């Protein structure tokens, strides 16, 4: 399967190179793209090495003269995994905002499977807007949600909101 992974700016983004490696070992072809803010937590170079493909970022969208990158990526994949999915990116997807490579690519997915793996603080996860946004996304996309887990979060709070473990994500991608 061809899997496009969109990495947004949660501390758990540091785990994604390992996830990419595991998906590759299972025989999947993986391409990654990162939000600008996620680069504080994960290196595009690490993602490129693990996927054996260029890791795309916003600047690639505007410097690409050969084709429309977000359309090319949306057409290429059999599934798009957003991991970790932040509250910010979820809100953008739910409201149709296309202000970066990730959100533009998702908007162009059509019926391609969109797999969301949220990771955010418990207060953000428990906010009624989060459920509302997930419900909206499910109305417009062929969506699967990988629920977050309860754990001690990066800010020291304990509760629901941690990125699901790799095994759960790998199982969901089968």
C-alpha cells in the first residue's frame, strides 16, 4: 500500500521515523510531509532516510514548477495518515482551510482513506470542539480515527491525549 504520512506539531512527532521504518518493513511504500511547526520535533531528513523518499514541506509546494504537489501527493496515496494530528490541524481540516501543504493535500484526497491519529493535551482532547471537528471530518472524508491513549503528557498532565502506540497505528493501517 502507498501511505502518505502527514506529521503535525505535537511532541510525539519524534516517534514518526520509527513508525515509517516499521511500515516499510511491512512492505508499504511511504512518503512523508511535515508542517512547518513539526520540524521542531522531527527532522525532515530523518523521515526522508527512513521512507527512502523526499520528505515534503510547505516550501516544496511553491518551488515546484512541474506539477501541483498537493494534487500529485493526493493522487499517489492509497491512504493518508495524519500522525500526530494536532487540534489546530484538525480544526483546519474540519473547516476546509487549505493554508499549507498538508491541509491542501487532504482537501484533494477525494475518497482516499484518511486516517487520523490525534495527539494533544487532555483539555484540548476533551473540548467539545474536538468531537465536533472529528464529526465534521467524518462527514466529508473516508475517515478512520485512531483514538489517543491515556498517559502522562509532555506538559506533565495525566489523561487522554497521547498518540496511540505504534502497534495500534500499524494495525489500523492494514
